[in-house]
């Protein structure tokens, strides 16, 4: 089976993201290849979920523990635009 980049909505996934999505959808829907995955994804849309930077001190107050620097993990959520049944969240390759 040849790996390929999958497009979901306006997002073209990397090879790594496409593999993550294939693994999740294969278990859920029983698909056998990337062409079948791309056909299925034509009915799906996606959104990028950026990490939220909110200093704990502003949320908790003075008792907040020391925070590590870094922006957190970015995800891509894939959801069926026709039905309410299928949602997949994959870790994004582009992290800063």
C-alpha cells in the first residue's frame, strides 16, 4: 500500500498526519487503502486547533506553579460535515 498525503477540507495533511488519520479511520471504518481514505474524506472537513497560551497565574492566582516555556501541542480535528458520528483528532506535525 502506497502512502500519500490526504486532503481534508482546506488542510493538506503531511505524510505523518495522513498515517495517523489512516490508522484511526481504518480501525473505525474498516478501510483498506489511502485511495479509499481520500474518498471518505471528501465528506469531511477539518480545523486546526492551536494551543492556547493562558498564563496559569492569570487563571489560578499567586499559588500557580512555575510554568515551562513552549507553546504546547497543535492538533487537527477531522469531522464529518454530513453527519454527527465521526470525529478524529490527530497531532499536527507543525509545532512551534
